[in-house]
C-alpha cells in the first residue's frame, strides 16, 4: 500500500485515498522510499476559508502577551521531542550539527519571539507607532499611527533546506500579529514539517484554525487570496518572480531568495592573524553545514591579490582534518548528502557551468566522495578559483550545495564592487581587525546587503557566524535576495499588520489604543492610585500634588550633596550669561526627586517597585522662589502573564506656579495584580482573582 504524507487542514488530518502520480520522497543517503506526497482531492478553498473564519476568531480573542505565552509553551513541547526530529532530519542528509540550525533554531525562534513580545509589545491588541501628533492648538484633536491585525491568512511557501526553522521564522511573527497561517513545505523534506506540526497539534495549545499544513502542491491557491492575505516565499529567485506575478494587487508578497553571498578577507588579515584563521574556519563551516544547502551560505570568497593559494591550502587542511562525508547516521560523519539525487545532479550541472566559464578547482572536485553509497546524493566540498572577479558566472550562478568560488581584489573599493555585482545579498561577512577597512566596506556595500557580519579576534569565538540569521535581526536582503525580511524582532510582527493613521479627540484615542492621551478624562477622586492593585487600577486614574517652593538653599544643598556644582546652579553671573537661563536655576534632577516625594503614597501597598523612568524632558527652568507641583496619571497598564504583578506606565508632568510645563516624563512601576491591606480579612477573590476578559486591563 502507498503511504501518503498527511496534511492538517480544517482542524483535522487528511490524506488522499490514492494517487498514482504522487511524488515519491526518498532517503538522501540510501535512496529508500520514505513517503509519497499528494494533495489530490484536498479542499484548499475550505482550508483558506477555515483560516479566515476560525483562525481569525480564535486569535482575535487573545492579546499579544497571551499569544506570546502560547509560543513559549509550544517551544517547550517541541524542545522535549527534539530527538524524534533529529532522527527524521538525518533522513534528509542532515547531521546532528545541521539539525541544531534547523530544529533547535526553530525552537529558539519561538522562545525569542515570545520573550520579545512580552517585553516590547503591549498587553492589548493594538501597537502604537511613533508619538502623538497634535493637530489643534487647544489639544482637542490629535493624530497618531497604530498597527492593527490583518483580516486574512498568512500563506508560507518554504524551501527544502530548513523545514522547521524556515517555517517557524514566519509562523511566530504572524501568530503574534493575530494572523492564521497555512504552511506549504517543500516536498523533499515535507515529512519533517509534518512531524513538528503534528507535535504542536498534539499539545492542544493551538488556537483553532491558527495553523494548517498542506503537504504537497497548491494549484489555484493564489486565486483564493485577496486583500488582507499575505504570502511569504523562500526559494529560488526565478520561482519567486513567477509566484509574485500570480498574486493579486491586494496580496502582500514577500520573498527571501537565493543570493550570491560573499565573504571578504580584509587586507590586514593575512596568514598567521586570528582573522585569517577565523575566515577559513567560517568558509569551511559554510561549505559543509547542511552540505552547503543554505540561502545564507558563502558563494564568493573575496580575498586580497595573491591570497588564493594561501586560503585554499588552509581550507584543504581543515577539510582533511574535520570533514567526513557519509550517511549522517554513521559514526564520525560530519557532512551528509544533499537532500536528493535530483538536487545532487542540479548542483553538478551548475558546477559545470562555472567550470565552463573558467573556474578551476583549487579544493575538491566534482567526483563522488570515496566510500559512499552510489544510491546517495553525496558531494564533496568544492572551491573554484576565477582569474577575473568580473566573470559574470561568478556573480550570477549559484550551485546550491557545498560549492563556492574564490576571487581576488586589488583594494577595498574593488572588494565592495565585487559584492555589488551579486545584485543584492542576504549577507556579506568581513574578516578584519581594522575599523577603517570595516567602515569603508560598510559605506560602500551596506545598501547591497540585508546583513553584514564583521569578524575579528574579539568576536570570533562568540559570533553566531556568517550563515546564521538570528530572530532579533533582519533576515532578508535587497535585489536578487528578494527584498523581504523574514525576521527582525518585533518589526517582523508589524509586517503582518496594517499601519493606519487615526485622528480624534484625546478621549477617543485613549479608548482606541488603551493608552492615556493628555486631555483625556482623569479620575483623581477617591483612593490614591498607589493604593490600587492592577485589578482596581484604571487608565486615567490620577493624583494632583500640592505645591512646593524651591529655595536657593535647596539648590545649594542638592549641589553639595550630589557633587553636581555645574555653574548654572552655583554661579549667578555665569548662569545669567547662558542663553537658556535667567540666572541660577534648580537642578532638573532635584525637581524630579521632589516630584516623587510629592506624588508618592509611602505606606506599603500594591506598588512594589519603581522600575524606571523614560522620555524625560526639561522644558522650563525653575528659579529660586518658583513653586512646582506634579500631576501623575496612569497611562498604560501591562499585566504580566506569568507573574503576580504587572507594569504601570505613569504620565508625569511637573508645572510651575504659572502653569508652565517644567518637565515631562514617564514613570514605570511594578504593581501587584491583587492586594489585601494588612489586618484586613482575606476575601475569597483576593486568593483566587476572577478571570478577566482578554485585554481588559490593556
């Protein structure tokens, strides 16, 4: 009987009953059949509709922080089952080291996005972008930009080389943005994608409709997509262009495609330097990890004139010492086959194009490695030298395997020009200890790259490496690299959201954003806001302080006590000559310190700690004899999903006796979710607080 790889659609697992035209997927080392892949009879339109209906509904009930906690728990579940995924990954030709970048890397993406979302996104469902824009003199009409979630589905079409990391780098930000995802993995490694999706489904943690898997082709999919939907593609540049042409104008299409990435050996990094050793070691890693099947792999080694032989010799020595090609399940193997015999043949076809264009082997050859099964898709590491760096093939042809070209440059300007001939890259690395070389290269070639790594003796041991994107930073690149940004911290979440300018009164913008805007309603009646736990505190709760007069003695005592004897505080003549001051003035930090004393409620209560102060601006100088007061208003409330407290951001405004703003800033405090005064009877609700609707405190 045929064994078909199932899809997960419409909330259930599905597989075709039969299909004689199904694609056979084989073990990369042995040629043994693993499974067959087909979508014959699959209800693709139903899957898209299910995502829009059920996925949008389930994700829409959750705040950013609640979605982040789901990602964290999914990462924990996958982490517990890594060994199962490692074993499957070996069948695709991946060694254990290769699996670290795909499997552990994918799990790390989930952990990282969960952590960053809980630190950098609000506890609600709307993201603010930039400051308030006053649109009227009296402050009654404001504008600002916000991000809200899209109404459709995120379709991702992935490459074969990273069936887990490649999918999770797209899934995590889309999920945080509240957008359901349909994953379409590349057929040669779709069985690995099916495995991690099954593990996630088995946790029971996925919101309904938030993740679906289509194992096989997706004919007619682009006809089903419209405004509010997104497509994220990883693969060849030619396929990206063909798919982009199929997308309707309202569909967001981003791509991360093959690129002719470069690695430059600086003119100061000759043999014997730590930079030379780091460069050749990195070149070895990029040739052999995943058997060179990485969109970020080094395809062009760019070295100073006369350095080809030295680099090739060092690389050959490292290969002889460290590289054993074979079945990843065999003891001692450090480099497996490429993903399939078809891919092996494609790599060799591109190598022939390179040699026909003048490339000569200085490391390795196109012959099969010794001692490997003929049924396997094995290749050896290859480095081809070109006498002319302007040879078009060097900068156009990518053999997607353990293959790189090496060319020489005369000066730094030429090295940057060679990089630019690639037409846009995901990454270029530079091995140099000379800041002037690094600065010139970045200035000349930064616009041609999504990422630039500078490698030297100071970071060689800690660097994540040329070919290792991290979730904190952009992964993508201009031109040939596709123009997309798969990763990039919270900015990648915003790729899956819509930025909109909103205009209205302070009261309306406060209601829309969950953040208090100056001019909106405040409530300073009743209990001091520092007496209120998060369960009772509301946006707009405020305290207005009494006045305090500033004397010359106060200024001098503060100056002597702190050591801040800056002339503006201590020398009347010099201060008066300053264009910003009328004479001696109070220290700004004295005023901020006094403001804390004016608004604080000192008794033990739900306020646990002051965790910071942000956006401080001093606006009007304060002279001896002036009086100040402060207004403190609860601006934003962010409960923490995993703790019994949350963060409250307070709007603090210090004014003088003439009602002029002296200083303005945000005070950050950590506040308990619930609190019972000492000596008061413990209410049942204080022990186990009632559940609140998602985002009720946002």
